[in-house]
C-alpha cells in the first residue's frame, strides 16, 4: 500500500480521465498537511464543466469517493479532503478582465 497522496492521485486520475474529452491535459497534484489533503486538478478549459458537473454533483461525488477510500485504506487518518479546480490564467476570462482595465 502506497502513501495516501499517491492512492488518491491514482484514483482521481483514473476516474477523471474517463469523464473528460482531453485526458492527456489532466494534471493532478495532491498534497498533505497536518490537517488536510488538498487535491488540485488542472484540465483543458472545455473539460472543467465535466469535472464539476451539473450543480457540482460530479466534483462532490469525487470528494465522497476520495474520502471513503481515505477512511477505509488509511484508518485513523482524520484529515479533511479538499478538491479544487485550477483554471488556466491565460483563459479568455482573464484576458477580457485585463482588456477592460
């Protein structure tokens, strides 16, 4: 059994790459602090909505699955799991904001 961060990263890569249209652009970084496990997901701009899902259902399901795996494979680990989507700063949203200034 590997570390908790390796297990979570492998699980999420497996699941997310099957949801999105551009799986080669998926980057997942998992870090662990004393109180939390932070998962950062970077994807193609068009795939962000697929990862989040309608009203956040998909990302909430990913968090639940990740927490269940953590609680069953790493008994006694009391850390909270946080998942965040990292948006590319070069996206059109940021370019519009800069051009409006």
